[in-house]
C-alpha cells in the first residue's frame, strides 16, 4: 500500500510540511521549470535533509515560456547542494516541448492524448543523450565498484545494474534523480510514478 501525502508549497504551511516529513519514507520534490529553486523550496529541502528523507525531483511545466530544465538542475546543485542528476532530458522546451528522453531505458517518450509512444532517440538528440547518460554512469560509479570497473574499462553498464545502484544511492541520500514533464497535460507523469 502506498499513501501519498500532498503538502502545500506555501510558506504558511511550514509546520504541516515538517509534520509530514517525520513520517514519510520518501518524497518527490517539485520544481517549476520557469521559477527554478524558490526560497520555499530551500526551506522544505532543508527540512527533508534534517529528517534524512530520500527524494527524487520532478521539474514541472517544461512546456511553459521561459522553461530551462538543465538550469533548474544547476540551481538545485548550487542552492541546495542536492547532488541532482538528470535521469531524463526534455526534447524541446517551452511551446516546442514534444517528448522526453529516458536515459535509463535510452528511449524517447512522446505523448498522444493519454498514450505514451516509445521510440528510438532521434539522431539529432543522440549526442546530448549520450553525454548525459555518461554523466549519470560516472556519478553512480562513485558509489558502486562494479559500475566503476565497467566504466574504466569502457564497457557497457547493464540497465539493471544502473537501476539498482541508482536506487541504493538515492536511499542513502547520495544523489537526487531528476525527472521532467508537464503535469497539466499528463506528460511524463507515468514515467515519474514508475521511477
């Protein structure tokens, strides 16, 4: 059984958020692709640090004008010391947002009504996808001997091993996996729930 507690982001509810953080096993921290890390994000993040709550992050509204997914990850690392690592990349941003590259499955997800269409990553996005997949593996190699060996020998790292290492690193608060989408249009939500 999974119970989901939705806490308000507003500063007036800091005490309620604190109460929730005492009892939860993990959290999804929501960030706006336009607003990035806001002062209240810092408050909640620091509370989560205090209670040692493992967390993943979701950058929402990548379809809005002014969205900058990678900049939000940069802000998370600079302002929150979040050890944030991209597990997904948006394909196009603002009104050009058309899909999500999943770095674990190494596939492109596009959305049609309530369906997710899975396809190969388009050629023009392969270089960026490869770069960020390498960054992800590099980060996990810091905490996992097996991945480190494969990485140094320039060998393929199996997906299952990446998943297992990512889960362990997340639970030990060593990394914060970051996902993206547009919740209002139900884009990327199924992938977030799977994560």
